[in-house]
């Protein structure tokens, strides 16, 4: 079974994806982390990421499917952050069909714009270690001086709203297309991490058992 987790920035999809992979022994494929790894050896990608630009859809799909091919990963994958646009999905769908698999289940974590702004505005980075904390949901330990943490420019309210508008513009047509091929389930992402995790586990188990 292949699963795609969608949700706006701050929805907690990365946390839920990691919990799902641990429970079901799936492979967790986080596109952002993989791109950062590529950027270590690819100046063009490094520059795009540094400038906050999006990697072109075809190029993005080519890099990510090459990784999946190299590691023989075609099933039992949880995708986080990819595909995020309709063209990316069209490229990925074609590749998956060649492997005789598909995206079976799409889990969409929904949170309001106000909650997204609240969560991301509280995100801080330790400039020395690169560790990311959240003053609301993932507070730094007692030995970390909060005054030394910094806020990224794109975690300020104005930048967050622009990213949310882009997410909505990209994701709405994507979800419409995904519904043609996959089971799509929307989940309230404003509840506790544990409650959401329980819901997702039940949805996945029901799907595995054919109780859709």
C-alpha cells in the first residue's frame, strides 16, 4: 500500500508520517529531506533551495523516482511533500503504473489558516545546531536558551500567508485528480497528535482489511 500525506505547512504531517511508518513498517519518503541531500552535491538545486524557489515539476519527479528506482521502493511507501502539484502527480502516476502500483490512500490533514499562522509563527531555529523547535508544540529543552533561537523570514505571518495561498492553489486541483485514482480522507489536524495518530492508524487498518 502506498500512502500520500497532504496538509498545509504546520499541519504536522511529518510527525504523523513518521508515526505511521513506525507502526506499519512502511518506508518514509520525505521529499524535502531528499532534496536537501541532493543539494549537498548539486549546485543548481542548492541555489534553488537557498533562494526559496520550487524545483521544476519534471526535474523534481525525475530526481525522486530515480531514488525510488535505485532502492527498489515501489510499495509500502508513505510520501510526504510529494507530489504537491498536479503535474508532479501526473508524472508520478505514469511512473507508478509502469511498476503496476499506485497511490492507494491519500490522507489530508486540515487546519485553518489562523492555526497554521499560529503554529509556524512559533517556530524557531538554533543557529548553532540547526535544530528546529516550536514554542507551542515542540518546546526546546531547559538547557537551550530561547533568547538565542532565531525565526526564519518565511515563518513570519506575511510569508506564511503567501505560502498558504500557493498551497491552496496547487492542492485543490491535485486532490480532485487524486480522487479519481485513490481513496482520499480528510482529517481534522487541529486535535492532539495522539488522537490524530489513532485516527490515521484506524483508517489504514480498515483500508488494509478492505473495510473502506
